[in-house]
């Protein structure tokens, strides 16, 4: 079979190059625009309107939790959740995550303490959490990377023994389960992202979900300047509200959720099949017993077995207008301000360093066709074979 570049397949798929990781899923455009027109007719554009309330209700139902509080974005949701839990001093997080997980703490004067990951799961390693706990530790933020749940039972057992509070960054994990339970109800709260790059998007947006009425009410106050009623401010707060148009997009995305997951899974299986047998290239697994959103197609490049380095493969794909990404390279601990504020912070983060140098994330979602997936697999095979 001819290896057709995505420059050529773009015209077949009806989409202009390049192909990006995180290309947005749109859902039913007519339904979304009808909702926007209704919002304009109602003249209620923000401040807990009917679409925000509906979006929250649907999120809580899918996640199997009592309360969902939507926000303007997931970074603000992380910041408000951390403040609502009274995090201070030091909070343990993985370094192998999107920088917002760490910045949400640093922005508030809380020091993120970076723990290593399990090289097999890419999630935070409970054994390293134990090593990083000090008298200043007030919290742990686990991250369910790629939608695969981290070891919540062990993490929460560690935290309980030390009197430490736990929350989770579940930005990748909406619609996913762990141990037969939907992600969203672990720890004291969890944070979802509905950014444009996520498989379910609200243009921009995020949510804190929890089973605690008290915590949900506190977070609702904090996202709206601390107002309780018209003129009564009862606590410090900021403007973290989601507007009605974003909520309308979120609802429209949820209506298309099953179809999006079906496309994601088909793309994932096609990648697995197409990349099988390429030396040193492997696709990460998703547990077939659990619910998965298949939002990310993640490959690892073993430079000991592959003729090309990870970076060489990324550059090769970029030259073909396939914007694959090196998530989450080089790790938060190598970024500012952490590398300056905490010299030598990377010592002991051996699995983080290893995985960060191996991972490539490939394009998927509704914006990529089966022909284009096949083309990308062919290009990777071509790159590896030509490196011999």
C-alpha cells in the first residue's frame, strides 16, 4: 500500500492541513446555534443562567456525583478547589502533568512538591508520595492521566494516615471509570476540563465535582466573588463563572458524547492495528473492562529498539503537517519558576524523565478520518524503516 502523506489525504478527508492533536469536536451545530439564539432572546448571558444549571446537572449525572460546579476554565477550577480545601504550605503533585496543575498552586503561594510517576501507568507513584510528605504538606493532587485512574485507594490511605486532604485533576477523565466507579467521586473533589481540545468541550470551561454539599456551596460562593445574595459578600472570591454560551456548547457536546467516543475508539483501534510490528513503537493500553473516552492516542518510543528517536519521529511528522505532540515534555520541574526556585528538584524523578522522553500523542477525534489515521501509521512505519 502506498504511504500517502496527510498533505494529500487532507483533500480526501475534506479538511485542510495540518492535523493537530486536540482538534475540536463540534457536535450538532444547528442545536448549538438554536441555543445561542435562545440565550440572546432571553438576554441572560451569564451569572448562573438556565444553561449553566442544565450543564451542571448533566455533568453530575454522568460522573455519578451529587454536585457539579462549572467554571470559566479548569485552571480556575483547580485554583478555587485548592483554596476551598485550604491548601497551603506544600502540596504533592506529579511533575508529569500539564503545567496548570502546578501553576494553580504556585499562583496562590502554595509550593508544588513534585512526586515521581509509575512508568507503566504514567500516574503518580504512591511510594514517592510517602517520601515527599513533610510537616508542611497539606494536600495531594493526583492526576488521572490519559483518563486512566490513578491509585486512589492507596493515595487516600496515605493521606488519611497523615491528616492530609486529597483532590484529583481529572481533566482527561470525564466519562471514564475506575474499578467500575465513574471518575468524579474520588477524594474530596475532582476537576474536569471542557477546554476546546478536550473530547467534550464547552469552548472554554471546567468543573469541580464533589459529593460534599458543604464544599460545593463554598466553591459556588468563591466562583462569584463570595456573594451570598445581592449585596452580601461572605468570603473572598473571584470571577470564575461560566457564561451561558459556553454552557450551551457543553450541553451540545454532551448530546454527541456517545458518537464522539465511538469515533475516538475506532481511531484508537486503527492506530493500534496500523502501528503493530513497528520496532520500538507501542500504543498505551486502555482497560477494556472500564469505561474510557479514548481521548488520547499515546505512543511510546523505545529508543533502544527503534531506529528513530522520539524527537526525530515528531519532527518527521511535523514535516508532513501532522502536529503530533510531546506531552508532557519536559516535565513541570524543568519549567519556570520551578527549576529556578527549587534547584535539583528533578533528582529522583527518574520515571518522569524516562516517560517524558518517550511519549508522542497523535491526532484523533471527529476531525480526522480513517484514511488519515492509516496515512499517519504509514508515515511512522516509513520513518522507522528509513532509519535503518
